C-alpha cells in the first residue's frame, strides 16, 4: 500500500504540503481529521504536485498495476501523529529510489526539506525502465543504508554490474582485498551495494578466493590421476597458486579424509591444473622430506641398538638375519616388489594376486620390526617403482601401526612416508628414498660394532639388486661401505666372515664398473667353477653370477660379428641358459627374473635363426607364467581359509 494512502488506523504520516505538526497542547485526538476552509491556501505552492509525485512514486516503488487508480489527495484525510517517535515515512522519488523523512522532525528540518523539493516535471519523473538507464556510478542508497537491515536497497541493472566487473575483480581477486574494503572503495567511487549483493555477483562470476572442500577434493583427485601418468601438478585459482596443504592443516584434515568425497567430473572455471617447471634435485629441502628422513634414520638407529655391543654384535645380527630371511615378512616384502614388476609389464592378474599375498603379511614389519626388514622394504620400493601401490602400502602400514602401537616411532615413520608419497611427485619421492637408504648406511658406518656385520649385509642386498636391475646411481655412503669391507677383509685374512660379506667387494666393483669389466667377469667365472657344496654358500645369488657372465659376453660382441659364428654370442646363450636353470626354485627375485631371461634368450635364439628353440622357449615362458599365477592364487585361497 502506498505511503500517501495510510488509513487512520495505521501509523500517521506527515500531512501533505509540508504542514507542521501542531504543538503538544494543540494536538488533535486520533481519528479526527484536519479540516481546511474552502478559502484557505496551502502553505506552499508545491504541496499538490508533491502529493501527486508521492502517489506516482509509491505506485512505481510498490509495483501497483496500471489500472489501479489512487484516490485523489484532496479526498484523502490526513492525520497527525500523536507520538513523537514513529517509523519514518518513505517518500518515493524517481520511480524506484526512496528516502526516509521522519514525521517527528524539528520545524526547521521539515521546512528546509519542503522548500528544497523541486516542482514535478516530466523530466523529474521516470518509469522503472528509465531507472535502468542510470549511469554506472549512480548510488543505490545512502551511506547508512549499506549493511543496514532496515534500509531499502536498490538492485543495479546487470549491465551496471558488468561495467564494474573488471574493477571489482582487480580489487577483490588480484589485490586480494577483503569484501569490507572493496565495498568502501566502490562507495568512494559512487557505486553502492550491500555485502549480500556483492556475494551474489561473486557466485555468478566465479570470484572464489578461499578453498572449498569440494574444490580441494577435486584437485586431489586430479593430482592422483596425473601422478599415475608421471606428471607433476600445481594448481592455480585466478592465476594465483593454491596451497592445498595449508587448507588441510587449517581444517585439521588429511588427504585421506577427502579421497572418498563425491566430486564433480569437471573442474570449475576458476581452477587450473598446471605442470610446474622442473626442480633442481640438489635443492630438494621440503619440510616433509626432511622430517621423514629424520624419523627414518632415528627408527633404524633404534632397531639396531641391540647390535652395538661388540661382544654380542655378531650373534644378535645372525639371529636377526635368519629370523627375517626365513620368515613370512621377507616373502611379503619380495611379493610387493614382484607385484610392481608384473604391473609394469602389463601382467595385471599376476600383480593383483601378488599384491593380495603381500598385504596379507606385510603387517609383520610392524608386529615383528627388524632393521633388515625395514631396509629390504625400502629397496623393494625403489627397484620398480609403482607410485599407486606404494601409496596404498604406506597408507595401510600407517593405519595398522596406529591401531596396534599408537603414536610411536614406527607409526610416525609410516605416517611421514605416507605424506611424502602423497604430496610429492613420483620422481621426487623415489629420489628421497634412495637418499634415505644411503644415509642409513652412513649412519651405521659410525658404529664400529656394525661395520663388519649389518653394513656389509644390507649393502650386499642393495648392490645385488642394483646390478640385477642395471641401475647406475651414485650412493657415496654405499661406496664407503664397499671400501670399508674390502679393507677389513684384507687386514684380517683369517676373519670368518659370512659369504655374503665376502661377496661385497667384488659385487661393488661390478656395480661401479658395469658388466664389461674384465675383473668382475673373472671373479664370476672362477666362482661358478667351484664345487657345488662351495657354490651353495653363495645362497640365492648363484644364478646372478651366470647372468653377469652372459651380459659380459653379449657386451663384447662386435657390431660386425655374425651371430651365427661369433663365439661370444654362443657363450652368452650358454651363460643365460645356466642362469635360468640356477634361478629355478630359488627364493628371492628368481621367479620373475626367470621370465625376463627367458624372453631375452628367445630373442637371442631368433637372431641365430634357431626358430625351433625360440618357440620352445616362448612356450616355456607362457607355461611358467600361467603356473606361477595359479600357485600365487592358490596360496591366497589358503591364507583366506586360515583367517
């Protein structure tokens, strides 16, 4: 209802024409209208036009239909307010703008307001459509209206907002000003709007400054997908870097909390996934890497504390050695490495079955912790890296350790490793583990009681795998361990050291010099000539001696030599056949190494034109793969039956 048509029962309004309210002693009782004699003259000439303007404005402001005819002002009785404190009367002007005028205003204010009112003309009245043509800087309300719940609000036309969009983006997004400061800046320039209006436009334009849970979940999902493809990922919002870790820390959340979040398929327009520039590996000093390395070295130091007594060092070490390598924890670690290899070759069924068997026993690394088991696990991860499987491994071990042991060193270790592989690119995580492995060897070298037991043994494990997988990588502390063991053996010719310790110096030379080294070949050749009972002391690496010889002969085949007549080629085939035969039935990496060597041997047969032996080798390989899969699946069924 229009303010100019207030009935007697409602809050009274100021009389038309700017009449003053009577003094307190002359007040007229409610419901008694003011009477004006026929010859009386209104106090101001603009009174009647003001009434019409008031009616027209209120009709436009309230949205009266065009066929609703307002009552003429002369026939509408006015009433005087009996209370000095009353709600303001809304005087409408220019269609949609309104300004409050208090009924109880003092005499000089009422007269000043009335005297300043311009006469109504065609130019001073406008339709709602005309109001949409206001200049972009036209005010929406008085300064006191902004943010006030009782103030009336003017909604700018969308074109007006679009005209200020670039400026608002610059202030709010690029300069990162808070909303309150943005409103103040825009008000100084004549553009007035409430916080709610700005927020509505921000949602429409996609002006998002803060991280949202669904956005972070989407970014983490995309990061996992790109990590699986070997790509590094960085995210930008409106051209500014997004710090996901800071959001998780502030919210007290982990990445696992958002892994199962229901997210949309497409990223919002204000987010972009980018590939950051390559990082110098010598400058990798991220806090989570430094923390994880510190926890890992501390944990390894604790696990070897009982071996540091010189009098009991050898006995304690041999007990740990036999307990680990004859137990299921070692098999679980090796199964994990085998699974990574089969996945890398496309044998998903084999990889899945081996993963299942590995995860059924890998928790023994927590319930039966040992320094050898922890070191063996690190080696297994870096040989054939599988980023997704490694993340699942650390995620599982961290949760299991926390449930069983609480917040101890082992739990902190696996939590730290989980965080490293979840927040860093694939290459960075593997480089980090190699660095940790080398630092562990360096830490153990500082304890004399461990220099002739633990250090040579774990160093031999690492070097044998590096040679087997043909990984050439500088490890300064590993080189020191090889030199230290060689010096120890040369100074004590009568030292009764295990065969695995005696093998370290020649294995270290082979690792550093490569398969073309003559001295390494001679060592392997003389070793395989030993009687079977002596050769058995080499343990599960006897077949590796034959493979080194095969690689040596193959590397010395000249490019112009005919494979059918070259003696080197024939010796390479002979050595590879013996390597396969020696590896069959052995624990360790022999299983899948057999399949690798069979594939190599098949190719060598085809080079010589021996198609028949090539076909036999191919069928043997296919049959072996099928039988191996069936044996792993059968063992998984037995494990499930026992559980």
